[in-house]
């Protein structure tokens, strides 16, 4: 059976109950998943091997008073067993096509300079590297959490 890549509808949070290892940074929390899908600005493309989620790319459509809508690509993850098959690229293609349909004029993502795999992936979809510095401001005690 071929792997299917598509953007989930807001009514499909239940699909995240069957996820392969290391697709997300940790286990899917049902309350957080429900909140994610309840917000129409949040979007999730998944790669499905049957009913098993083997990859994902999440994004947030945002607007600003002086800018057209854009998509912030929050995370891309593919289970190690499924890496090297072009799923990351397919996930990003699906997510960005969805964003175009939402009127987004650009997509952007942040990653560490040392993450050469992610940098190649983002370049493969037309991404241009910009030189910038990232500041993470923790809003609670403990370590700040970042995506890739």
C-alpha cells in the first residue's frame, strides 16, 4: 500500500492516535491535539502508511496589520524507519499548497545552522537562507522548547 500524504481536516484529530516513533517530539496529548485542531490557523500535513502516521509537517497561518498572510512552518518530522524516501518534501509540498489555498504569500521556517538535513529539505522547496539570530525567551521555569 502506498504512503498517502495529505492535510488533515479539523475533524480528524483522532488520526493522531496511531503515530510511529519519533514523528513528534513526544507523545500526542489528546487535549493539545483538540486545541490545535479547534484553531483554524493551525494546519497539519501527515504521511500515512495505512492508518499509521509516519510523518508530519505543521504550520500556522498568520496575518499582521501591514502584511499579507504567511505560513510559519513549525515542525517537520518523519519516523526514522521512513526517512530517506522523500516524505519530508512531500509533506512540505502538501502543506505549502494548502497555504496557497488559504491566501498565504510566503512560508518561512527556523532551524539550527547545524541541522544540515533540514536546511537541505527547506532549500529543496525553494527556501532561501537568511542570516538572523534567534532569541528564545522562556515564559515559565525550566528549559525553553524549540522546534526544527
